[in-house]
């Protein structure tokens, strides 16, 4: 897990959608007199995902090549 002391920067549209959703959720919870509200945020790091996918693609290509070599021998 990476700690981001400066916070997370969001595009304005994303920020507005998040705030709207939180407000709506809070109104619903308040209407049921539920006081506890936990928020779990998942962040998908596109750069890291691309690197991991490239590694997996390389491993897959190497496996396919080794199977082809075994088959053709």
C-alpha cells in the first residue's frame, strides 16, 4: 500500500460525482437513522497495471514459445 500524504487529486467531474454520491448515501443512511458510515476507496493505478500486464504478456509469450518448441521437436 502506498501512503499519499498530499492526498489524491481528482478531476473536477470525478470529484463532483463522488461528493454527490456521498451526500446521497448520507441522506439515505440518515433517513434510516444509521449513524455509522464507513468509506472504502479503491484506486486503480493505470501505470502500474500497464507494467504488470506487460510482464504477464511476456510470461505468456515465453510459455507459448516453449510449448511450440517442445511440440515441433
